[in-house]
C-alpha cells in the first residue's frame, strides 16, 4: 500500500502498512504489524472500534478519522514496537 505517515508521540507510523483492516462488510479485524489488536464495525454512519486495549469501545463518526484514532488508541503498542525496533523515531522536531 502507498505509505501514509503519521507522527505520534515521537514515533513515525505508516498507517497504511503498519495497520491493516482485514475483512469485508461491516466488521473488519484491525491488525498492527500483522497481529490482531481489535475490531472495527460499521453501524449506520459511525464506526465502533473495540479492542482489549480499551476500557470500552469507542465511536468514530467519520471514515477519515479512523486511521488517526488507531494511532491514538494503540500508542502503547507503538511505543513497544519502537523499543523492539519495528518502528522508527520521528524525524520531525517535537511540537511545542
């Protein structure tokens, strides 16, 4: 897939390749670096993201926000993947 980089907490994430949505229809499996980490279910006009990483499922009201929410929700996994050498530190200067 064409890379789409997002920088989160000093980590460079390619949301089109590090994260994958697998399956067709209203329910898809969310995978991070090939491992299942949750589900994304379309219910009417909203998407429901559920994962053992969350205390409760969250609603995402726009398809354009799904990728950003994946990066935000799974930031603990991003940090672990960085420490294990699967992801790279962001080359952008820190904000602030």
